[in-house]
């Protein structure tokens, strides 16, 4: 049995008669049958094989195989976006009357799916605070079917204790469904805590270069079979081109994560105690309220930092405008460092109260630390903090 990096890098779809080293791009919508009997057998699931790219394709199969090797899960399905993956996990497994327990600090669209979409179909959700695990169990009722967790959360960087989640899952027979986008399987493997299903936005670190959208779910075979049934019928499949690209990206994921984490730690340490900041939040800093939990649960603290800048909304916007190297965009997990102002962009659809519940304040800036030289990243932030002190916006 190879170590995970080796299993990820060496996993490849079987070579064709052309003996290619890298997997070709299979741009085909359907696959031909040798004869009518083979068509029947494939549709009857009596024989494995590709039928139609909405169901499977060699490129998506390879990508899923690598994700399963990294997450140590049985099987998976690849989606056009991370949100399609998260939604399929809910829609494929829940029915009217079911109840979901979810961590409160969730990516905005996931929160909207739970509150505004699933509720239309009679599926209810209770949200729990990361910092109060002793209260979680009181929200479980006889209809609770799933515990959905994002850790670390976007953008508040709350860490949810997966060992407590595992105990609740086992006691109440819940499906433990984890969004592992921020940590990636390099820093955290939720299966070690009994996770049944794991979703990723592949748009983030898995691509890592800001090129394509993608999502994936991996999990236990019986659950994946249900998710696959939902996805085969409803059609949110990943394109072969994106799968081909993402599969190649996975081969450098562990190296990239090492550098994202070391650059982020250097920046967080440098900014800790900076006079322009109310706080710098990074799970790898001792000042993070769940530092010890992050040390236990994650191999390293990740590539995202949040800064709460003194002076609120206007100053946060001046700070973003003063940055010279950083990209001003809403994505994250890129080789290039990115600064985002959640209150005016990604989370602007939430009310002020909803924003505060997930640790978003007017002066908060999310930093996705890239792979540039750490000294240049630090110098850019320091000069932008200075420059943003005064000015009109
Ligand atoms: C934690 C998390 N989950 C899911 C998503 C959604 O992914 P996508 O944009 O690929 O649909 C995001 C996007 O930012 C995210 O940060």
C-alpha cells in the first residue's frame, strides 16, 4: 500500500493502445457499444463501463480515484461546482421531514440552501456554534438524519471538534457530512473521525490556479450510490476538460499546501499584535480560540487568514485598494495571494446580524495566502495597512 501522495500521483486511468504517459482528454459525450447486448448489459449494471458522460467519463473517473486515495474513501462523484456537490449530498440523501444539524459558520450558499431551499421541501436545519459543543446534542431530535460541518469555516476560521461530532454521529446514527474545502485532504482527513461523506469545492486549492470550477463528493459506497443516482438523473456532472485539469492539479496539491501553510504562518506571526489591527485570526496562532483543537485535528493550519482592521468598512476597502501584489477577487486557494472584503462581496446578501453570527464584521478582510515569496506578501500587507490609515472612500 503506497503512502497517500504516491497513491495520488501514480493513480491513472488505464493506458490506451497509444501508450500515452499522461492521460488523454476524453472529449466525448457518449461511448459506443460493441453490440446491442453490451448496451443492454451496461445499462443493466451487469457490466462496468462508460455509457454517457453525464454518468461517467475516463477523466472524471481518474479525478475521483485520486480524491478517494487522498480522502481514504470508497467512491465518489465529480460535479460542475462545489455547490452542486454540496447540494447533491443533501438532495440525494434527505427527504421531507428530515432534520439537519449544521455548524453555524458555513459558506454563504450552503447556508442559503439549508435555510431557503431545503426548507421548501420540508427539511429543517438547526445551527450550532463551534465554540459550544456541549450544546450540540440538545438540538438533535428523532428526525435528525445528518450532521453537516465546515471546518475550518469560510471566512470566520472556526474549527469544529470532529471527535465530538463523531461521538454524536455514532450515538444518534447520523450521516456525518464534512465540507473539507479549506483544509484539503492534505491537512485533514475527516474519515479518521468517522465521516461518511466529504465534499470539496475543487475550484479552490484542488485546482489551485484559479482556472476552473469543480466539485466532488467522496464517501461510503452505499451513500455514494444514492448520491450518484441523484446526480445521474439531474445532470450536475463535471466536464471531462475540468476533470483532466483538476486531476493533474492534484499531483502537486501536497507541495502547494506545504507552501500555502508556511507562508500563511509567517504572515500571521508578523501581523500578530500589529497596531492597525483589532485582531489577526489564524488557526496556527496561539491567539486563535481553538488553537489546541486545530493542532490536534489538522496537520497544519491552512492558507487563509482573516484580519479585523481598525476603522471598519471604509478603511477595509482603502486597505484592499492599497494592496499592490494581492489580487482583488472573491476566489481563494490560488497560487496568487488574494484579498477579499466579505461584508461588501461574498457575504453581502446576509443581514448584519447574520454576518455577525459567522464572525463577519465591516472591517474584516479575508486573506488567501499564495505561493509568492513570503517577504513580498508581508511587505505588501504592511504598506497597505499604513496607506489605508487616512483617506476618503
Ligand atoms: C467552504 C466552501 N464550500 C463550498 C464552496 C462552493 O464552491 P463553488 O464555488 O466551487 O461552487 C465554497 C466556495 O467558496 C467554499 O468556500
